C-alpha cells in the first residue's frame, strides 16, 4: 500500500515515530517500508481512507466485527477522531459498551478532536519531508509536492515543467506578497482559508483575506476557493469602485454587475465625497471601454437621477455621458463621410458613362455626315459636366 510520508506523519504520531526510526527525510528518491502487524489489509485500507479524507464511506453500515477491528486499529494508531466515531456507532447501533474512560470523548469538555485540516496545517512548519521550495518576495517556504500537486492542477503543471534531479529541491517562484503566499499555502494544505479571528467557534474573514483569496484563486485556477470568495465578498457604495476593478481583474460577473449598479445608484455620494470622487475617476480611467459604456448606460437609466443630485453635479453626470457618446458620434461622422464618398464615386461613374455615350454618338454621326459645326457644342458640354463634378466634390 503506497502513501505519502508527510500526510501519515502528521495524522498519526504512531506512524510518525515509525518513520523517524526508519526514514531518511532528505532522500526523495527512495521509499520507506513500514511493516504493520496485527491489522488486516482491508482494515488498513479503511484507516488510510480516513487518514487522507477524514471520512470512511458507510462507516455506520459496516458489520459489527469489521467496525470493531477498525476501532482497535484506530486506537492503536492514535487516530482519536476515528476512535470516537467508531465507539459512538458501536454504542448506539450495536449496543456494545466500551469500558475504557481514556477512550471516551465528551464534547464541550475535551478539546476539539484533530481533523485533516488541523493536522495538515502543521505540515507547513515540518521541513523533514519537504521536497519543493517556494520563493515568495525573496523568502523561501518549504512545501511538499504531493500536497501541492493534488490541490492544484496549475501547480502540477509548474512542477512538471520545473522538474529537477531526484535528490534536489524543486524551486517555484510565487507572485504576490508573502502574506498572500502563506494564505494560499494554508488553503492548499487544509482546504480552508486561514481565519482572521475565531469567535464562538465561528471563523471570520476580513475583506482583505477574501480579496487576496479571490486573486489567488483566479491566478492559480482554484475553482472552489474562487466561488467561495466571490460569493462572500460584500459590495458597498464605499468599496464599489475597488470591487469593480477586482471583478474586472478576476473576471467576476457578480462583482462587476453589483459594483456598477451601486455606482449608478449612488452617483451623488461618489461625487460629493472628495475621497470617493478621486477613487471613482481613477477606477473609471482603468476600466475597459465596454465597462465604461455599461456604467454610463446605467447612469442614464437610473431612476430620478435629475432630482437626487444637485445642479452642479448634473453637469458632471452630463459630461460623463458625453464621454461615452463621443465615440458613437465619431463613428456616425465616419459613416456619413463614407456615404458621401460613395455617392461622389457613383456620380463620377455616371458622368463617365454619359461621356462615353456622347463620344460614341459623336464618332458615329461624324462618319455619316460632317458635324464639324457641333464640335464646339460637344466640347462645351464636356467642360460643363467636368466643372459640375468638380464643384460637387469640393462641397
């Protein structure tokens, strides 16, 4: 049965002790063989499933003997959470009482049981089995390839491209600040963002944490993290401009639409406050043209915009609308010029055709009878048509 040293070392202190006696942490090319006696293979497969996922499918539906064997194995490997689950099922579903007070877990009295997330968060500080190094703002953070690769396909591709010799560390450079990089690693190891604070057992996240999480999730293609941060960030009239730029940067439709709606509805507040006005125009300058057009359309369509803002700010709103219509006006002028040119070209072709007809008629009549008297007349007509065409083009 194959497994990863860093995971089993963090999840079970018994397995960790066995690794410390048998393993060479710096030898990444060789495997360490652990011999565990007294545990059936199928039971050990269930144990490994719990070590990797914190979960055993249909644990409460297993036969009594199998469940009892899993409980014995979990107790032997000091997997407290699995031991407690097995004991509870044995007691409630099978009526089997375990007379061992040391194994009893009482919620509210005992400390929280270890979980995969809490165990793996400690792996960030464990350099024994580190086989890759991450360079963040000039600082080196050691990590484990098996975790990084499984948590992110993006990092998996980076690791494939940066593959080095088997006995040396693979180095990856991470963009962003050091704090952002550490939060990203915490998520890759645990599946959760590091909380800003914990109140009454509830994790709370600051706006900075969520923004950093969304940026990292977009950059490193972490769909679940992106969805969570995107849906959790609250857009207000004070941060609407920042959230608009964030939505454009991370391709978040929700953030862009909510931000533009708030900007349109609170145009008066945006203009009245000097700080918000500066942010607003700065953000507007960074927006692509299609987003600017959408904002201006929302401002024009806002209900009662003429009465919710004062006259001096109406002029500002009008000037903003003129910016959006300027390009449309230029486009209309260009189309009109193209139309005039096409009409002029049409007139020129028509005049040339008429001249050709007159020339053919002139030659034909000249063969039949001498029309020398009409030559000045024909020449005058030609000159007149040329002059008319020239005046038309000048106009």
